[in-house]
């Protein structure tokens, strides 16, 4: 499930509950505008907003683990991530791909998982520092990367550290 499909599912839940966004805002204790953004499909809402949205619509607590799996699925779109890594031509591109790849983990959680300082991880995400191949592999492995995702990340680092563009032949 991608972000837009997840947003559409939230929208259907609200409609089936027969609530306007303003009514839902009263139940969910989030602003009307915040809840509209949650169903825009442009950005995945946080799990906290998602839980409040669903609970406000009357979704029973025993169904929240199912929704959590859908939310986690929407937070990582592996096919797109491999493509982002393969087409990264700058540190900023690589940083955006890594940031998308590690969602929904916070910098603090990533530091706990890897032992890599969050300031270092943040610099990678911002494109102000190139990750070393081993440390980057440590990061992507910690968030459950597949073999192809790990290979794409390693290739991106090798390509950017050598100054090769994506189209340049390997030496």
C-alpha cells in the first residue's frame, strides 16, 4: 500500500463513519486542517495522528494492529526506494532516498538501532555528508533492507564517492 492508497483508505473510514472533518476533529483532538492533510495523499500522517483519526471514526482498538501494518507498508515503498538509490546523482538525492528508506524511524531510533550518532545520520539525510559504505550498510540493514536495497545503497555510495555519474561506465 502506498501513501495515496493509505490516505484514500482513511478517507473511506471517515465517510463510512458519517463524520465531517470538523466533527472528526472534536473526536480525534486534532485540528480540522491536520486531519484533512492526513487524507491528502501527499504525506503519510504520523502513527499518532493515524490512531487518533481511526479511533475518532470509531474503529475498534483490536483493528489498530492491522492498520499499523498498512501504515508501515505505506511508509516504505521498496521498489521506489531502489530506483531512488539507483538514480541518485548528488548527496542531496542520496539523502532524500535514505530519509525515505528509513521512515518511519526517528533519528533517535536509528541511533539506537545502529550506534551511529544521529547528527551523522541527519547529515547524510540532508546531503551534507557522504556516508561510508560500511556504515550506510549498517543503517539500511538495521531497518530491514532487502539484498537488492542494500546493493543499491552501496552502489550509490560508490558512485558518488568516485564522482561517476549514473550513466558513466564502471572502471
